[in-house]
């Protein structure tokens, strides 16, 4: 299967014209990207003849504006690429979703929702293990919820990434916060990954169940009622959010802020929560409100999607950092991994 997917993607990219390696040069600095198979030469040859390629133009726009702007400007105005809509659609990017590692209230079996609790020791280990599994996959931007358990998961996972770029949480809550968190070195900026924390990726707000024990709640209200609150699509818990209400904010945020980055060829990781991610996966996989009910996400397991021409192809969960199948999905993933291997030697 992986081989078939690999050949298919080569065919597809040749029909798209040529394979752009400029992004890799920007990512790893000048120097030739050594090819990992003859099949790539046709593509790189074309791009060497100076054929126009959108992501090079996009990169030059971002590169040019970087000198006058902080990391936040690249992140907060994905629309600056809106004018290249047609070219953007050819952008191919990796999207990684991770539900936070086990939290202290998961451990106590308490409804958590938007209460801001940290990870357990096991949750920390889960986050680090997740980081190992995605350590060879490119990440240009990270989005988390406003809750510490998701932010801890993202930061701990990135300690395992082989590219060793530094995730930097963006602060734009006020003009002063933006000004005081500026980075004044271009090289340091290039070695940083913007992390955007936003409440719209928070766990669904569990209303008057927050802090209650799930078993005691089932004993008090009945198993069926609690199951309906936890896993129906449009029935909210008392004074809380239904999954549908959670989707309205989480999916809207994904479409407005994250999808334009993917279409521009940016590789993105989202560290969030069981229900905010279930609602995003419902959108990515086009699940019905009936199908999403049975979708369960384990803590700390990374899921990989390939975003291509506005479509999302689910690729499962990388079993390990060197799982060959993952790097057969797209040429960019294969070349990125190869460059990481070269950096080590
Ligand atoms: O908010 C919580 O309690 C958990 O993170 C998710 O709970 P659920 O699996 O009951 O929706």
C-alpha cells in the first residue's frame, strides 16, 4: 500500500509541474537537497530552470516581511496569502493532531472541560513518546488550546523533535505583550516555531459537570443520561456545551486560522482535547453527527493527515520515528527526513 501511495504521489506531483525544493533550502539553509531517488530528478530539474513556483513566492513574501515583523505577524494574518488562492491550493503539508497527555483530573476520573489542570507523570511520558513518533515530520507552526495540559503536551513533544527548532508561545493578548515578546534576531526567528494558544481549541465546556466524578455522576443521573451528555452530538450537559457547540468554535477556528496556513504549505501541529479534536476530525473526515459519536481519541497519540489541494488524507498514527510508510506518503516528508539524517552525520 505504501509503495502504491508513493508512486501515486510522484505521478500527481509531476502532473502538478515540478517539485519545489526551495522550501527545504530555506528550512535547512543553502546546499543541494540530495535526492533519494531518480524519480525526483525530473522535478528538481524543472525548478532549477527557474519555473515559477508558488511556495517560493510565498516564502519570499514571508521572508521579506519577516524582517519588519515579529513571528506573530506571520501567524496572525494567514490572509496575507489570500491573494494567491489558486497557487496556494497546490500547497501540500503535514497536519499532526494530538490529544493532550493524561491530566490529573483524567486520573481522578473527573469531568474536566475548561478547568485548567496539568498533566500527570504518565501524561508527561505520553507527550514525550508522542514527540518521538513525530520527530522526523516537519512542523512549521503549532496551535494549542488556552489550557496548560495541551500546551504542556505540545512543548514536551517538541523536546523530541530532531530539527531542534524552539517552540515560542506567541503573546498578542495586548499591544504591550506583543511588543515585549518581540525577537530581535533574524537567525533566532528562523530557529523558532510560532505557538498560537487559542481558547477556541479548548475542551468542550462541561458546565455543571466540571469537577464531578464521572462514575458518581452516572450513579446520580443514570448511565444513559451521562453517556448522552458525553457522547451525543447536540445534547449539552447542564449549562455546558454540546459537541455541536464545541464544533462551531473549534472548526470555525481551524477553517479561519489553520487551514490557510496548510494551504500555504505550512506543516502544522495541533495539541488540543478529546472533544475539540473530535469536532475537527469530523470536519476533516466528513463524518456525520451519527458517526462522530463512536469516535474516541486516546491521550497523547499523534494522528497524521496530509493536506493537499484543499483535501485532507488521514494517514493514521506514526508507530515510530522511523516508520518507513510515513515517509512514503509524500516526497516532502521523505526529503525532510533525509535532510535530518544528513544533519546528524
Ligand atoms: O473534559 C473531560 O472530562 C475529558 O477531557 C473529556 O471527557 P469526555 O471523554 O467525557 O468527553
